[in-house]
């Protein structure tokens, strides 16, 4: 698989469960995952367990229909850039949001070594308060 194929598999599976399994397969204990400053889950996490606990577990429990609709990808060398729109409804407030977002992935030998999120975090935060 190419780097682009690997990253597409983490977004374009038949189900969210497929996407999660594919993501876990390509993340190592050394993978560094950075959620943008100002985003509700901001920080840098290392390895799947930290990422799962601090990001995905919260997304699945704090939001209804949280989604990243990928518009397109750009791939060059060991980097893949995915961009599109986040959307969802916060369970606590009932507020819906849409926010533009981009993800920058860096891979080495078929594994994700880093992920960085770029997002309009104010719209997400505003849905939570």
C-alpha cells in the first residue's frame, strides 16, 4: 500500500469500526498525535492507547454523529494531507457545529510516525459551552 492508501483506509472504511482498526494497525507506540491548540482535546499523545483515551473515547462519548468529511488528499513523499469539514452535535449542550479542518500525516516504512491537526477550534469549543 502507498502512504496515501494507508491514510485513506483510516477514513474511508465501510464503518467507523473499520477505520479504527485500520488506524490502529498503522500506529506504533512511538506515533506522536497532536490535537491543535485551542481544540477541546488539545495536546500531543503518544501511542494508540493514549490517542484512544484522550481523543477517540471522548469523541465517541461527548458527541452525536461526530464526523470528518474528507474533501480531498494531497500526498508527497512521506507526507499525506487530508482536508475537509468536521461536524457534530455536542451531547451536553445540543449544539451543532461545522468546522474546516486539515490533518497532516507523516509515515515511515508503512507506519504513522506523526499526525497533526489544524482546525477552526473556536466553532467546536462554542458548541461545547
